[in-house]
């Protein structure tokens, strides 16, 4: 196994999915990170690194946008308790993480399919 590709280490986040068996079914979504284990077999050449940059940029900007939208939404709420603010920020953080990872992975898969088709 070629362990020099650091993107493969994201696959170890799938171990958090085991916490889903303790009754917190929200953790089952972490099993989706198992797809990153395949990158241990990919030698990171220049095109691969460029595809990572292309996929990471929109994921980063989605993360910033979601953070700004959630922050503005929380700031515009009137007469809310600290518990409601904390709950809103936790939900916003969850959406932020999931959406940015989904965008990154989706664009990376698209770029890999596009590359393998020879276009």
C-alpha cells in the first residue's frame, strides 16, 4: 500500500461511524469517509494535486458562505435564549462541515471521471 498520499488518511474518519452503534445514529454518516482509503493507492502527481486544489477551492468557499449565512441568521434572531443560539450554531457547524466535504468530494469525483474519460 502506498501510504504517501495524505488524502487517504481522511478514511480514518470513518471509524467515527462506529459510534453510531452506541445509539447515536448521526455518526453513521462518517462511514462515507471510507471512500478516501482508495487514495492510498494513488500516486500524487501534478495533475492529481491540481484536481485536489480545484475541488478544495469551491469547498472552502461553500464553507465560508454557510458560516456567514448561519452567523447572520443567528444575529438577526430576536428574543432567543443562549441555548437556542448554541443549538443554532451547532446545527450550522454540522451543515457547514457536511456540505463542504460533500462539495469537495463531488467535484473531485467529477474531475477524476473527466480525467479517466480522456476529455
